[in-house]
């Protein structure tokens, strides 16, 4: 499995969004696991629910979690098996987690330890996480997708854990140019917007091809932010116009609408399509948690040509 496919899977973990936002548990657990691999605590593809893993997980939840997010590791540890990240094996060597089958009762660290022999990561993922360059790319991609606002705090925490200098200032260059991360972001945004342009509504798919682009509201080179709320799907014409600051999304009276630059000339026929976009609502994903964030909207509105 390629690095791109692995990144795409990590960008689309199944998450509890019943509270109106994505819970941080699974990606925080993955970051914890990566730290233990990097420190040499996990040298074989047999992951145990150790006190060190629990402690690392709690440290990350303390950074990225909200007041209502309890740092209970049992649930993400169990349900990562459902994402295909790893397999859980019982003490007889048989799969412990089987989709659609009964579990082990109320999940707790104690019950998992009683029933589980070990967890084995997807083999390609384990190999990749043992390669320093790819491991760094995947770790930073997870942060960009789920925790972009906490990048510095997470990097500092990692440095303390590994007793290394904090290299957070060096995170961005390789990540910005990583085609795997870019492809994962693109596929995520297009899927969330159902391959429809958020401006004109055009949707055209042919085999594996589609007409829309995935655009960052605040460019990745500035934000290192791949969270879906920093993205929007646009056809190539409206992507071009957005990047040249001829159109921008705006929040008005609680609604998300399009604004058109005053520099567009109504006497020019080929500019009408952008002028007529003024005041029209954005075509948005189904889930409000993935709507364009205020930070990205403000960044675009500040640069709309007056």
C-alpha cells in the first residue's frame, strides 16, 4: 500500500461527531503510538495496552481535547480495529474484534487486557512508521488534518517525550510538498462536497475523473491546515477566481454567501458569471462541522479585490 493510500485512510477515520465536532480520540491515540515507535518502545508489530501508551494518550488529549472529552483510551483502542488500522487478537491467537459480532462487554482497559493478547498494525503501516521520513510525514499529516491549531503544542510535547530539541519550525517544508498529504486532502474535500462546486453547483464525474478541485481557504503554505473546515470544493473556473481574489465566501446574518469583487466589469460579458454570484449561498457539505471556518472566510474576505 502506498504512502498516499495510508495517508488517505488516516484522513478519513470514522469519528464520533454527535457533539457537533470530531472527537479527538483516534488521531490522538495514533500520535501516541507513533511516539512510542519512534522512542523504540515498540520494535515488533505487537502493540500492548501499556501504561506508557495510556500516559502518552492522556498527555495528547490534555492538549487537543475539550472540557467534555474524557481521556478514556479503551474506546479508540478497540474501534481503531474497525478502521483497519490494526487487528486485535485474543489469548488463543484468534481475532478479538470482528465487525458485526459481539464484543467483550463494557469496554475498559481492564477488560481489553484480560481478553487481548496483542494488537498488530496493518503491515504496510507498521513498515512505514518504522521509516523516519515517512513516519514524520504521516505524523504531521495527522496533525494537519485533525489538530492544525495545536501544532506547536503537540510538537513541543513530542520533543519533551523523546528528550529531543523541538523541531516544529522544520515541520512544514516537506509536508507542504508531500503529494500523499495533498492527495488525501483533495479526496476528502471532494467527497464531503459530493464532487459539487460550492459556487455554481456543477457536478461532473467520469470513471475516476471529476470536474472539481479541492481548495484551501487559508493556503496550506501559511496554515499547514488540512482540516475540512479549511477546504472547499470548486470547479476549475471558480477555483481560478478564488485564487485571484475575484470572489470570496462571507458570513452574513449567519449565512454563508458569495461576494464578488467590485473590480469586475458588468459591461464585460465573460465576467457576468462571477458578478451574478454576489449574494448567492454556498453549496455546503451535509455536516455543519465541515462548513468553512471563520478564519478561512476572513482570510479570503480580507483579500477580496475592492
